[in-house]
C-alpha cells in the first residue's frame, strides 16, 4: 500500500502556474471574486422586490372550504372582534347540549383596488430606488475588487524586481568575496577584508531571502484576489518596466464615481419612501364580490340531523359591493414616519456632499503623486548610471590597493538600491495612473492605456 501511495504521488502532475496580464487579472477578479458575485445577487433580489411591488396591482381571490364537527349552542349578545372564540350563527336554543353535528362552509372572495391615489406606483418606485442602490453598491464593490487586483499585480511585479536586484547583488558579492579571499590567501590584503566580504555576502543573502519571501507573499495575495487561492499565479508585466506611459488619465467628474452614485441613489431612495408615505394616508377603495355556501347538521328547532347531514352546502349566497377603509388615527404614526424619513434624507444628502469633497481630494492627491512618480522615473536612470560607475570604480580601486572593502560595500549598497529604484520608478508611474483612475471611479482608461503600451 505504501508503495502504491508513493507511486501515485510521484505520478501526480505538477501545478501549472496561471499567467495574467494586469488587464486580464482585473477582468478575472471582476468575474470571480465572491463579493462581486454576492453584489450581483443583491441586484437580482432588488429586482425581485420590484416584481413583488407590481403584484399589488393584481386582483385578489381567496378560496375557502371548511368542514367541522361542533356543538350548536348559541347565545344572544354582542362580542368584540377577536380571533379566539369561533363565531356561531343561528337561533338561541332554550337548552344547552353537548351533542355535536357536522358543519361545512365554502366560498370565494374576489377583491380589487381600482384606484389608490398613486400609492402602488409610489411603492414600485421605492423598490426601483432600492434596485438602483443595489446596482450602485455592486459597481462600488466591483471597483474595489478591481483596485485591489491592480494593486496586487503591481505589488507582485515590484517584489519580483526587488528579488531580482537582491539576486544580482548576491551574485556580485559572491564574485567579489572569492577575489577578496584570493588576495587574503596571497597575503595581499588583511584577513579583516575577507571577514567583511563574508559578512556582506551573508547580509546580501539574507536580503535575498526576505525579498523572495515578500515575492511569495505577494503571489499568494494576488491568487486570493483572483479567487485562485492555492494556485501559483504569474504576472506578465509587459512594457510596464520598459518605459513610462506618455499619456495621462483623462479627467472624469467625481459625481460619476460609484461611491457618489451610491450616496445619490440612497438620497433618491428616501425621497421615494417619503412619496410613498404621502400617498399612504388616504382612503382605500376595494370592489368585492363573494360567492359562498354553508351547511349544518343542526336544525332551527333544536334537533340534530343524522348521518353526514351538514357536510354538504345547503344554503348558497352571493354578494357584491364596495369597501372603503380609512385608518384615521394612522395620521400620527404617518407623521412620525415622515419625520424619520426626512431626517434620513438630509443625512444622506450631507454624506453625498462629503463624498464629493473626499473624492475630489483623493483625485488631487493621486495626480500629485503621479507627477512626483514621473519626476522620480526621469531621475532614476541618472542614479543607476552613477551607481554602476561608482561600483565599477570601487572594485577597480580595491583591486589596485587604493581603497578598502568598506568603500566597495558602500558602492554595492548604492547600486542595489539604484537598481530597485530604477525598476520600481517606472512601475510607480503605472501605479500612479491606476490610483488616479481609481480615485475617479473608473479603471477602464487605465486598462486602455495599458493596452496601447503593452504589445
């Protein structure tokens, strides 16, 4: 059995990494992330509420059939409406008996409200406003997921660049460490230089391990955002690292942001609720028609019919008319509800104004960060060229015996930082563009810009 398990384990195919471009990752997360699917289901539920509100326009018809075995002891007098004591009809008999008889009843009641002073239309509008809120919230959820997916992709690419720079740093230190040991072994350099070179190599390897760990964590985070937890994922950075995009993100009004649209939809929802309350305190008119029949095994003279008498419908009736219902004292509760809705509407309107202010500020900050990222990206090539020249010169000076290993270590530190800065600087321009698009509430211009740049 153990051999069989080992054989099966050896034959299991390795997991194939899933590769995405940044636009593909955004689209995949948009389609598969659980919170997006949940938001879409809330839209469908809200659409069901609209259909439910529309059913109030339909007439109602109630069918009834009842068979019972009961006593027929009636009593004269009034009884307040309640739902505990069963009603009884017929004459009051001179004696009381514990005998029971069969009884039956059946009928149908048709009811329709021909007009309602606009209440049902207002109820449908309330349901429609709820559906608009659900759609706006779904758009906001989708935007949040797209932003997180884009940031996870960019963070993974940045961590990959840091790991590559750390690997290059380790490779340079390994070569340099060997050359230092050769010089020390030939007594051309003091033993302290070899110890310092060994220490710097160990530090470089530690930083490589940390960079690789961060890369693995970033890869796992991206897989989670793509609903592919446990699957190896890769990002094709395309031209993002080769050049900075020359174009900018076009300006979009902050009112079009899904967060602003959501707050605006909530304001409209409270307005619809207020209109429904205005239409609710009115008389309700119902046209009604009924057909019914009853049977009883109890005779008016106090005798009981034998057998199954009473199970059939012995007497039939029909009725048609109009019923008007007006709950007069609902005025006070209606007025209190209006106060609540009015206050809620004003609160949402204030939140909407605050949302517009916050979004405008976020756009300004994102554009300022983008400008700074472009300036840094223009400067890092100078930094990298100087760091490479400094590292080459420091190595040559050390080989010629004109400097110490400390200067080489400093130049190596500057070079690895310059390599990271240069690769990440261009990436930060793309990140700045993504942040501007996110602040404006639409990543599509950013995706289109990637499509123009990435082959």
